[in-house]
C-alpha cells in the first residue's frame, strides 16, 4: 500500500502498529461507539488499510506488532477471508460501517469489546486465543459456525439483533463450534432472535446468567447435541421462546435457578435425551409453556411442583433424586398432566425416588395412584376387578383396609348370629355355639373352628351366611393379589 495516500488518522495507526503501540481516538473515557456513524475523517480508518497492516504490515526489529485501536470508525468491509494474521486484533469501542468478514481466517486473538457492527461472518474461523465481544452492539447475525477457538468466548453485556426485526437465520450461530475454554454470555447479554449452539463442543462452563434471549413464538436457544465439559448456568435467565436442548451432554449441572421461561401456547423447555448431573429448574415463576423431559438421565431433578406447567412430557425420564421433598400427592398431580396420558415409567421413577429417601408411605401412595390410572385403560370387567381390589385392600398398598373389612364383617356377623343363633345339626355332638368363631368359619376359607360344620342358619340368615362366605372368598382373593403385587415391587 502507498502510505503516502494515508490520512492522518490512518498514519497514526500504521506507525503505532509496528511498535505494538495503541491509538485511541476517543474524546473522553468510555465514550460509546453507538454514534460512530457520525464520526468524521479525524477518526476514520479505511478497512483496506487495516487489512494491509494485518496481512503484510511493517515490522521493526525487536518490537512485537500489535493492532491496538480504540474509538475508530472503520469504513468499508474489513475482509480477512482465509487470512492468517499473526498479531492480536484489539479493536475496542470501534464502529464498523460494514460487516466484519473473517470467513476461514486464522487469528491469534480477537477483541472487539464495546464495538458496534452490522454483523460478523466468522464461519470456520480459527483463533489461537480468545474471542471477546463484551458489550458489543451487533445489529445483524454473528456467524461462528464451525469455528475453533482455543481460548474462551466472551459475550457479557452484548446486544445482538434488533427488537422487532426478524432474521432468516440465528442471531448468534455457534453450531458445531469448538471452544476449548468457557463461553461467557452473562452479565446482561440481550439477544433478539435465536441463539444456536447445535453440535457445539465447549470444554469449560457455559454461562447465560442474567441474559435475555427474546424470540417470541420461536426458539430462543437451540442447542441440540451440545457437549459441555463443565456446567451450563442460566441463573435469572429470561427466555421468551422455546429453550431447546435435545440430546445435550452436560458434565456438570444445568442450572436455571430463578429463570423465567416463557413460550405461551408452545413448548417452553425441551431437553429430551439430556444427560447431566443436575437439572435445576427452581425457577422464579411458573413455567409458561409445556416442558418436555423425555429420555433425560439425571442424578437430581429440582423443580417445585407449583412451578410445573399444565402440559409435560416425562416418558423415559430417569433420575436418582427429586427435590424438593414434597408430599406424593403434589408430584402425582404433575404426572397427571402428561400429554401422553398414562406413563407407567414416570410412576416407577417417582416410587424409586421416594424409596431412596426412605419415605415408604409416599412410595405406596404413588404405586396406588399408578394402579388407578392404569385401571382406566382396561376393559370393563378388568376395571370392575380393579375397583374391588381398590376398595378392599388398595391394590395391596393399603393393607389396613383388609383388617377393617374383616373386623367390620366379623362384628356384623357375630352380632347377627348371637341374636339369631343357628340350629345345631347334631345337638348331641355339636360344640358350644360361639357367634364369633362361627362367623370366622364363614369368612376365612382356610380356617376351620368346627362351628360351620355343626350349625346351620335358616331362612334369611342362611342367605346372610352365604353372603359372608362369598365376601370372605372375595376378600381373601383380593388380599392375595394385592400382597403379591406389593411384594413383587420390593
């Protein structure tokens, strides 16, 4: 490049570059770049000048070249497609008139903190260090699909996209991106549109604390197949639109504590097939939209029952622990909201969780509820048998009911036959009549106290005795069936 054609502003940058110096055009500390379109030639640098510097700029022996530029207006397209840039790029609080094009480039480090850009194309970008876009304002898409970044990516406080302006592509695209450190997208990040992390591999933490992801009626976060080497933290996240993480693998916790998840009329959270240690959904307010946890594998699921929405999908959800520890009846109301209807596996998981806590009473309550929901799917005669088992022994999970039934029938029978004593079949051989043991002989089919064979009621009391025999056999059968079922669950 003919340096004689450089403006005074460009010459300052050119001379400072070779010495690793810094050029700051700002008229006051922390001057924002939002008004950069109005900056004049005294702080404007042509993109072609920066490209010439970065690709083949001057060198001074004993000095390390470095592009340190603050508060400049970059006119034209900074085109670094497939370029190998050996120096760090530090362009702080700069205003770019055109999209920054880094397609297929190889950089040492990229720092665009607090800059304003119409967009950035970093598909297949390679960076040996970190990418910092802290506080950036980017009106259009940031494309980093397939990028490989050896350091961290910083997006704290950035504003991406424009409210009310819909794009045909994600506003932040990190699909199939590999980040060898953290992805820090917290500290007030605001995104109008979709964030895409599909197939991304991030070795460190992913942080969306206090972020706002807004894409009403669409998907605010799509991270299918995400592989996170540490945790994913989204405390106090506000997501308008679906949060979608099917098939994600998160080595640490997935934390949505105090988050607000909203997608009215649709699915607010879908994490089918998620594998993580902890799914913390201790959200700030009730989730507005359906929740899908099908096939998830968790150690701990944390979500208070009052925060669950009206529609859930839980088939195949596996967890070791459940928090908070609430009465079984509350969790059962959550299971009843499953759009798939009766899901046996969900009841088995809830039962196992209560048993691990040592709450056997709650576990029995869940199993009883499971049998009752299952009953509704059966034929009429099977339902009749089910009702009988429920009324008598609670399908074996309410064993005290059997004692109540037996004692009640025994009392009624004993009083009846004490008042109306049956006739002895062989008076000279019959033992002394005892109304209690006579009733027990009728009720208990495998017990013989010698009363039933020695005495016979007459008329209506004979039919009453037959009824006791039938009730006794029925009660014994249902008790046996219920106890067998209960034992088989242990």
